[in-house]
């Protein structure tokens, strides 16, 4: 997503096609190629969602999850990306999107995305038209980062108006002083 919000692109995380569930892993060569393609994008900043495991998750699932986060962070670091680790509580809280445990969280996330990017609504849909929460989350994390820049906030004011609810949400919800533990450079 560019700073003005006029270009939005979503690439699904490449995984091996060896199986389903536990046997699927990152396709590292394909992931490296994705990062190579976007590496020299003007003013690129990457936000890597940095959640913790949820209570009740099994040890094996937690280990795979942690390994996946580590692979992504290591690849970003080794390729020289400017990136931030962002807690789901931070970006969802700032955008007014409830957590996954609430039944209407996907509906609200989709509404937030289509409010700002109606022309890109098809990007958060799958090949058969169904809602894809992972794509929507990725786009909203990019939106969260975009609106933390002067250029991003300016584009929201230009699109929705200075006194709009969208502009006021970011003015009132902004500020990093309280968010250092959630929004940080590694």
C-alpha cells in the first residue's frame, strides 16, 4: 500500500503444496522472491504482526507458529527491510476492530477496509468470492502503518474531509508514547 492509499496489493504467503495442515510450511524460495520484488518499492515500510500464542494452544502448534514468525522476521532483517513488529491489540484497537473471539470481528474488519478502500474490496476476497480474513488483516495492518505517516493522514483528510470521522479517529487515536511495547522496531 502506498502512502496515499491509491495502490494496494496483496500477495498470499507462499506455502509448500506438500499437504495440508501440519505438513504445510513456508515456501522459502518463493517467499524470498516476493520480498525481492517489493524490496525497492519507494518508501516501503513493512509491518509484521507480532501476536503471542493463545491460551490452550498445544505445544506443537505454538512451536510451528513461533518458528514461522521467526522465519519472517529473519528474512526481513537479512534482506534489509525497514519493518515494525505490531501487536494485534494495537492495530485492531486503533482501527476499532474487535479480536477474533468476538463473532462479528470479520464483518467489522471488512467494513473498515471497504470504508477506506472500496475500489480494492475484491482484494480481500478469495477466488470464489468468499471473505479472506488473513488478507483483510494484512491490508488493515498496512492501513494502520500508512495512517501513522504525515502523507497517509493527509490522504485520509483529502479523501474524507478534515472534519470527517475517519480523520478524527486518527487524530484522537494517534500517538506512540503509550504504544512502545506494541509498535516497535526490532
